[in-house]
């Protein structure tokens, strides 16, 4: 909701400030739909040219992420620690047979059902279950260094793909001023075709053409650019939960004491969502 509030403030300040200084909004609003058609249509076309269907779906879904904000909350990070610790403990103390139902059928697992937000994140599920599956099939012969390489590779690949919409939005923001100039030039061409008209008419046509430049710059630096930055921040925040699982798995494989395992995972979380050590320790002990 903060994104919507920010856009409202932006538009009110820009157009309201223009009106308060004596500017007439009539010519601007008259030209706005036509200029927006040219600039917006060109922007959409450029996005379609530079992306495949899957990427376009990601970009479409990104706008919802911008409005809603980060997907995970403090309780979800606690859940990631609790879930991963319990699975690693189960594997060590009860063996592969005990952990198999939670790895092979997480949708029907009572343990996964306790953490619906994590269960709903397909990458988190696959990251944890595939790593446990690898540990089972390797029968204890794989080193923690090899597992770390696998985890890092999986997280890096996922993060690169997840960041694509933010990259595309930033690319679009960089292009919008130029698209605004395209609209303005077309307006000038139209004006030159009416050069025999009286000065008041020509002045209105030139003003309409300049709205294209104004709109391209406003969209680039006032809306699309900040949206790209906001989306990047959201995606980076949500990616922390994968680091939580990674740290629990690696610390457990290295036979670190449980307080170290918990603290290693807890410190991967940014302060806004980071639980206190006592919350983590008491929560794991209660499980």
C-alpha cells in the first residue's frame, strides 16, 4: 500500500504544484491521453520484444508484489528455522525412513502443514527436500562443502531468475525519457504541418508536444524507476529465508552445537524480521 500512497503523493505534488504556480492543467490533461498512448504503447511493445511469455508473466506478477510488499514475516522466518532444524534432527536421530514422507510427499506431510507460507513457496520446498534427498542417497559420504556448493548454486540460479522483473523494469525506466522524446518529436512534426495556423494554435500544439517529454521523464524517474528499486528490495528481502534454511543445513552437517546452529540461521535475517535468540531457542526446544 505504501507504493500506491507514494504514487498519489507524487502526482498531487507535481500537478498540484504546477497549478499553484499559475499553470493551466487543461492543455496538459488534453494532451495526456494521446501522449500516454504513444509512450505507453511503445513501452509495452519494447517489453514484449525483449521478453518471452514466462518473463512477461513474471513482470505482470511483479506489480502485485510491489503493492503487497515482502511475502515473509517474522513468524515465517521462525518457521523456517523450526522446520529445517526438525528435519535435520529427524534425519540424524531417526534415519532416512523417518524423514522420507516429509521429503517425497511434502503436500501431505503434517510437518509441512504447520508452516503454510513455507509450503506455498515451491523453491523453498524443493531447496530443503532436494538437499535432504541428496543426503539420503549419498548415505553420509557427501561432504558439507559439496552440499554448500549445491545450495549456493540453487539459490543463485533462483535469485537471478527472480530478479528478472526488477531488471526489466529498470531497463524500461531508462528507456522512458527517450520514448517521451519520440512522442514529443511526433508532436513537433504535427505542429510543423500546421505552420500556417495563428500563434495561439501553434502554441497549444507545441505545448502538447512537450507533454510527451514531461510524461516520459515523470514515468521514468517518478514511477517506474522507484517501482524497480522497490521490487528489487522486496525480492532481496524474501531471498533471506533461503539463506536461513541453507545455514541450518550446513551447520547441522558440520555437527555444530544447536545454539550455534540457531544463531547462524537467526543472523541471516535482517533486523526488521530478526527474532530474538530466546524466541528461537525456546521455540526449537518446545518443538
